[in-house]
């Protein structure tokens, strides 16, 4: 079968690889119909993710059709259409039982990282019954690819952890795909204000069409002053960090209101300065989270009911044969204005 | 001044009454600009509310302008535009400190009940600093009358207590003003389904324009079967009782899903049958609540930001001189299709 | 093997039955070392539980040793000592993923009800990995039998649902085993008062030794007046119903403070009167629950750390050969003062 | 009257000062019967608190007797025994209404900081009705001095924010008075383990008598390794920082389990390094808080019911005339083994 293979920092190719086989009785083999590329795939290609070794098929998102199931799988059968969660969950370890699938002792983020992933014609999914979700007949399957990772990540790590509530004031630092996913799902809770912050004018324009109530370009000027002005000098109830660098985290520290929450979504490579000398008496909360995808069943309901337009994040479409072009388009988002790119297998 | 006075069961008139005076240092006198009529006012007129004695000026909703303040009032001054809460709160008793203003030991629902109310040219508001809310310049003051009672009631007693969440299935039994207030505010949380149940076809039509996803007319047929069909045989996550009679409460008992919540909003005059022989192992929650108006500051923000169209509930407008006609219109809602009627003073 | 078999209303015997066999790949066979009798077993013997058919081996509590595991079971192996949960949980259905194991679509309360139970030498446990808990070396295994059902039931249905908090005032109606289990676990939260109510003077004496701060005998006198006096006329923050009859539920309705919670634990056979005409504006919550045993890992930690003396509930010990005598002792608790009886297999 | 006055960094004296007078109608004058010294008083004396100007009477803790009340004070009268909260709360601003008294717009921590404090014979208390608590007849008033600041601080900032639960594993870094206050109140929730960390062997010994289950001396050795060993390699569910320096905060970062909470109590003067490169995917929460004293009514109940032995923190007693000696004893705690020192006025 065809698969996009990582060959070490800076190197990838579309290769012919053997079909995956069932290893455990709880596995399933899924024929991929659509997958996509994540910012994390680019991190791997930079050599930033040591757990991912050369030879690995990349990708942890997608929808497809069950091809084969292990002996212990009773809730899925060949032919079933399924959504693949980026997080593999056994359903039985202490973490899974507490809803913290990201830390599953035999799962977590392993697809396209520690085991072969979804940017291929077929993929093996361990713990299939608790890591796949049935797709109802008639669903827009392309849009559901956004539920593998990006929408649950924006929602769980940003919106839920950030305790967005009706009437809240929210700032989202970073208007890339993940910030926009937080923007879309923040609207579940009717906040009064959602301020998007980014250095890219185009992304801020997109944010306005996605429901932002105000935008601040932090490429220049004094973004803290602008945000404080927009919030009557109080700051925001919820600041969502959707970039992953010290500067954007510290911006959140500067705009958070007393009693507010900083919800980190970004992947960080270095430490940040936490200004406890200013924050110790401000009654704030800071959260970190690797997405658990515990909200996937709920998100499926909001998509089905029309409350969440998941497909809005999709800007480009490619065939698996053109996956290298898809990577090029996605990685040059400033020029291509790409958000999420669909790859049809 | 002119005031609508209760003279005992079945009897009311627009009378000339003396101007209210400050009694306590924490009082304010408010000149009413707009008030409205509540279902509870009709209960009083039927003789159902023994705490309300003949001679009482009715009304517990409205907006107006501060005329005079007591010596201990520092946050309001004459000329300020204010929203009057139906619940008087001292801000210092145990209940107020826990956010349960409805049970304030020197307040609670006293306006137009134990003390003179708002259907008049002027009203005395005790504990003014914690029972009035400033109206920002440029606000639609008429719409804000809906924040005195009906919207916080629908929201707190129905939506908040009912734990409506993104993706939830909600049923609201009763599509009168209070059920519609719950319908409007339930949408803060992006539920997947909101099913309205009523015997009045017109009210159900209104509900559809207010955001209901389905309607069930329980004047005939098998409403339980219809609702179970709409929910895939599971029942609803949240059932809001917005009528106040045993039949509608028992309907909620019949449609609640395992793990769901029945949030009672209706005012009940008699006991109901609680079918514990069916419900003891269903993991359900039942809540009761007199509105606390603790959500008023938040609701003001959602109105200001356009998330809540409070004015949609207003169907008729009258001058204070025509208050008897306003009562007639409101009490014959089946014919007049009245929801909330505004009375301009 | 020997097993206690239900032969229809009023009839049971210790019979020779075939050894259980693995049916599904996720099953385990457990050699029972200790089991016990539950009030529900007596309900079955009265013919009150139609799902339990003649020929059924009774019992849903116990500890034992893994004898054999199905092909898909990887977390247990023969020789492991295990605690058996009264609730069977698949870990993968919607209810299990939400922590509501009681409503597992292929589990729930099935042991000694819809499938053969634990009052035998061996038992088959479906969904073994998510329905058994490993017993750490050196644990008091006899005491852990109390964690199969009675302690999680008292804790989850009574204490957790009742929102017992530091400084709370708690009333527990019913001082039998389940009420005492609630009493023991309520003390996790340092309530200020725990008032036990029962008609049996001996049980109230036991309650005082278990940590009750006051007792009310409701065999005569005016229990409501006594409880109101004990709480300064306010009533209790949390009332736990641990009997299952209308009178005790209505007692809870009469003593609940504004803002309080009635947590039902008792198994009810008939409806109760819910006095909504008094309660609609009292801001109360009523909960029902079949135990989910979602707290079992936490309870194991509290037992191990000495915070919970689970063994205190054990009053009598029998061999499996004397199981009929064990039933006699347990069912005549008023005379025998039995709480929980251990049966050694 | 006599009062301990701050005269600038390093300088204080017991001076004769004029009696305080009522300024606002909501004030009360309290005759102090007992007060104490806080670590924050030492910070002021070092010159670390710029809001506190020379000439200020220090102290923000104490109990006393109402001497005089303003015209708007109705819930207290001369002769009433009262507990003084370290936080002044108006009960009516947005922050107070949300239970965040620490950020009261006309209160917060002002006593002995922005206005004269309690280390004197008399003190003026603004917003008296919402900043004083009645002491019930027969209470141990000396012990209640611990409820002015130290116990609510340890409880709210450490235990509540840290979400200590039955069965939790807790580490408290810093075994001084505030760490010990967290230790005492953590036991409200029956955690399985409470590990105290300090460099002072005596303080760790005290911690063991106060209920710690293990102690780690971090003056030498590898405290992280020791704590990981005590927790089976997982780390702690809750880490309470009760020192206020970067090293102890970073220790918390190193021992927190996935899904855990770091609750900061310490007063910090400089920034700390937040290792987001390790923590971004650990699903942790970090909280900061200036005590709100919103838990004071609850703590009063736990003291009265015997669940909290507040007096255990008191090690020394002085007369107001010897207040300088009291300061000396408190500030040299390593030698004197002082925890809290009572000053009788």
C-alpha cells in the first residue's frame, strides 16, 4: 500500500509499504478514506519528537471504513464507517477510567508517532472499540476528519479547561488552525467577547468570519494595551494560548483578569517565565492538557445538530498521491492561507 | 401617584397612592419608566399567595431612574438608570453570601408581595445597592425589563439547574413566557435538541421561531412516545418543567434519560407523584428553585453582546393608565397571543 | 461445586452445581474466598426482582483468586487476588465512558440476578478487566468484601450525591448496613453534624460508635421537631434516605434546609408523595442512583491508608456450608444485631 | 491607646495613638482582646510591601468586642464578640458577589496595610457587617484568632484550590505555620497521603503530630526522588507551595502527577521558571490565590464541631505591652519553634 513515511529530520516520501496486520485481539484494520496533516507532523519532520523513529508512517487523524477486526472486537464489523481518534485509549487503565485518555498506559498519542499512522491506505488501530467512533449514515465524512484531533484539542485544552461561560471575555492568542478550533467551539458557551490575537492579518480576517468579536494584530503596537482597552481595563476571564512560545504565554499572563484562567494549548519546546511576583495574589488558574478526545461523542452530536460547522476549517483538498504537495501547502500557510488540508486516500 | 393596587381575590384597580418614602438608609426610591406583569401577579389575584395582603401595590419587575437614595447608598445617585431585580438581596446574610438571594433573611421575593411593588409611578427598593443593577448608556431599556424576573428564572431554575450542555437533549414542558425564557437561554450552551411541549399550537409555533428544534403538542396523542422517538428511545438529558401542575411534572419523570436532570421552574399548588419505584436506580436529579437573580450581571453581558435577544418576549405595550387592559391582554394569552406586555409609566 | 441457588419466591438451597466456564474472551473465572449477603438478596427471595429467575446462583459481592482468564484478558492472571464489583462494566459503552457503570449496556447489576453470582465456590465474571480490582499484597481481604457493594453504595448514592462538605449538617434516615456505610464514608468530608434516624435502639447505639453526632429514634415522638431542634430550626444540608419506603422519603422532605440535597439510596417498591407545593421554591436537589462503583479505586486507597475502617461493618462469620444459617442470621437482624455476615468459601 | 506602629523598613515601636473613630456608616470600632503576627507583617518590616506607609498600625488578625457601630450597621451591636477577617469585603461589588472578597474594590487586604490594623487596643473595621463574624457564646476565642487569616489561607489557597479529595496524595512544600494550616485542613477530605517537605527537622516533627503521613527533609539529598518513591513513581495529585521562592515552586513542578494540581500559597517576590516543555502535555493545573475568607463561616462550624483543632497552631502568648518580644519570638522561629504567637490586648 501507499504511505507517507518519515525518514528522519527533514526527510519524508510516499513509499510502498506492506499492509498492516492485526496484532492483538482488540485491534482493527481501517481502510483510510480521508486523512489530514497536523502541526505536530511538521514538528516530527523538524526532528522535535524523539519518540518518532525513521521508518514511521505519519498521521493521527482520519476517517475510514473497517476492513478487519480482532477476535475481541464486537462493536465494529467490516464495512462500518469510523472516525479515528488521534488518542488511543484502552478504556480500562486508571487514566482511561478517569477520562484522561491522553495518558492511557498502553495508548495515548501513539498513532503516527510510536506506531504507524493514518497517512496511508490502511492503518492498524489498537484498542479499536475505545479509539474509534461510528459515523452515522449520511454524515459529511470530510468534515468529521476535523474531529480526530483539532476540534477536540481546541475544545478540551482551550475552551473546557479555560472555563468559557456565557458572558465571558475570551482572548485566543494564535489564529492558526488550533486557535480557530478554539474559536469555533468557544461559541458553544455564548461568551460576550472573543478577541483573536495574531501577527498574520489574513488569519485575523478569517477569525472575524468564524465569530471573533475583535482582533488584535500583535506584529506591532502594544497588544496588551489594546486588549485591556477592549475589556474596560479588567483583562480577560479566559486566555487561550494557541501558539507554544514564551512570548505568547507571557502575553496571556499580562491580560488575564483577577479570577481568570490561562488555558495552554500550544506545544512548548522551552520553559516560560511565570511572573508569580505579579500573579500570586490574582486568583488565577493555569492549565495544560494533551487532548483526551473524551469530548468526541459530544462533538459528534453538535456537528450532527448543526451547532458546529466543522468543515469550515478545510481550505484545500489533495489525493494521497499528491501528499507531498499537501505538506508543502500546509507548511507554507502564510502564503497559501491553508488551514486544514484534506487528503483523500 | 398612580399605582395598580390589589384589593383581595379577584379585585384590583388603578388608584392614587402616596409617594413612597425612604425608610432605611440602604433604600432607594426609583421612578419607574417601564414595568410588566408576571404570571405570579395573576396567582395573587386568584388569592393563591397569602403573604400578599389587600392594599398592596403589585409588580416586581421593571426599569427606572433613581429618584432618591438613603444615606448609606454610595453606588447609585439620582438620575442613574437601573434595572430592578424581582429578588431583594441584602448581600450580607448567610444565604446572600452563598448566592442564594431568593432566601435572603430580610429580602427574597418581597416586591409586590410583602411590600409595595413596581406597577406604579414610583417604588421603594430596600437593599438598593444589591438589588438594583446599573443600566449602561445606550441600552434597550425596554428589553431589559425581561431581566427583572423571567429570563433569570428560565435560566437559573431551568437551564443552569438542568445542567444543559453542548450536545445535550433538552425538553421544555410548557411553552409560555417562562418556558420560552428557558428556550432562549438554553441556547447559551449549544444543546443538540430542544423539544418544546405544549397544548397550544400557537405557542409551539412561536417556540420554533425562538430556536426549538422540535415541538410536541400534548393536547392529544402520546407525547411520551413522541419524545422517546425523537431521542432514539433514550429520553432527554434535561427536562424543564415550566407549568406547575402534576401532569407536566410526571411527564418529565417519563421522558428523563438515565443520568438526566428534571429542573422544576413551575409554581406548584399541590403535591406530585414521584415514581421512585421506577426512578430509584435511574441516576437522575430533580431540582427546585426560586430564582436568585445571581445571574443578572452575566445576563446583562449577553444582552449587550447580542447573544441574548431579550426583547423577543415582548408582544404588547400599554401606558400605565391602561394597566387594567394590559392585565386583560396578559391573562387571556390563549386568545391574545400575549407573552410579555410592557407597561410604560 | 457448592452454590446457594434461588428456586423461586421463598425458596433457596445449597446445591451442587457445575463449575462455571469461560464464555467470552473478556471473562474470568474467580475462585471465591469470601462473599456476603445483601439486602437485595432478601428482595429476590421475596420475589420482588423479576429479572432473577429460579435456578440462579445468588450473590454479587466477594473477594477471591483468579482461576482462569479469557484470551483477551491481559491485566489479570491466575493466582491474582481480586475484589469483585457488584456492578459489571464493559468500559466501552457510552454509559461506562461517562462513569455510569450501573447502566452499562452489557453489564450493570447482573451478578446473582441475570447471571450466576458469588455465593458459590466459583463465579464467572464478564468484562473481567473492568469489573475486578487487584487486591494489594497484605490487605485485609475480609474487610475488602465491604467494597463490593455496600461501601460504594453508601458513598456514591448517599455521600457524593448528597454533596456532604466540611461543616455540613447531615441526616441519615435508616441505620442499617447501608445507612452505616453512608455514615462511615460521610466522615471523609468532615461534616459538622451527622444525625442518624432509626426505629431500632440498638442500631442507633451502633451508629454512635461509628461516628454519628446525634441520634433520633422515630419509632415514636416527633422526629421532625427533634431534627429541627438539633439544627437550630434550619434543617439539614443533606438528607440521605437509606430505607426505601415513602415515610422515610417524606421525612427527608420535611427536614431538608433551603439549598439542601436529598440523596436517595433506598430501593423503592411504590411511589412517594413529593410535596412540590412546599418545595418548589426551596432550592433543593433530589438524587437517585444505582451504585456505579466508580469510586472503588479511591475507596481502596482510603482503606489502605487507614482512613476507612471497612471491617467495622462485619458482625458474623460463616462457612459456605452454613450459608442457610448465614441467611437466617442476616434476615433476622433485629434479633441477631447482624450488620454484614462474611461467608468463607 | 497603645498600638504597634510601622516606621519604615526595619523600624517599629509600641506607641500611644489616638483612638480610631467611625468614618463611614458601615464601620465598626472593635476593642481587640487578642491578635497575632503574620509572616506578612515581617514582609512589611523588610520594606517589601510598598502600599504600607510609615505611621501605619500593623496587624490584620484578631478577635474582640464591638465598641461602637455606624448608623447603617444593624447585625452587630456594642458588646458582641467578633472574629475579624483579614480581608475586608463590601458584599456588593462584582468581586464580592462572586465570592472573591480578596479583590473587593473598596476592601481586600487593607487592614494593617492601607489602613490601621489590629495590633492595638482598638481598630476601625470598614464594611463591618461583611468583614466581621459573630463568635458564639462559649467558644475558645483564642483559638478563633487562627480563623482570621492562617486557616482560611491554608484551606482556600492550598486545600480547596488544590482539590484535595478522599484518597488523594498530597505534598505540602513548607512546614511553617501556613503549611501546617494546609495540613490541618487537608484532613477535612481524608487524603490517603500527606507528605510534608521542609529544611527544618523540628517543623517536620511537628507536622507528624499534626497528621502528616510522611516527611521529606529537603535540606540535602534528593527530595524529588524521595517523593516519587513514596508515591509509587507517579507523583502527587496535589502539591501545595507554602514558601514563596522559585526553588519550592519548581519542586512542585517536578513532583506533580499527570492530572494533578499545584496550588500556590506562598508570597512570591520574583518570577519562577515554568517548565512548559515538560508540563504542556501533563494535564496539570496551577492556581494562585489571595485568601478570600469566603470559607470562614464553614471553618467556624468545623471548629465548633471539633473537626478542626485550630488552637494547635498557637505556641506562645504575650501581652500587648510585650509585643516587641512577640515579634522577636515569631521572627526567630527556627530557634524559638514558634508557630503562631497570641498577643493579648
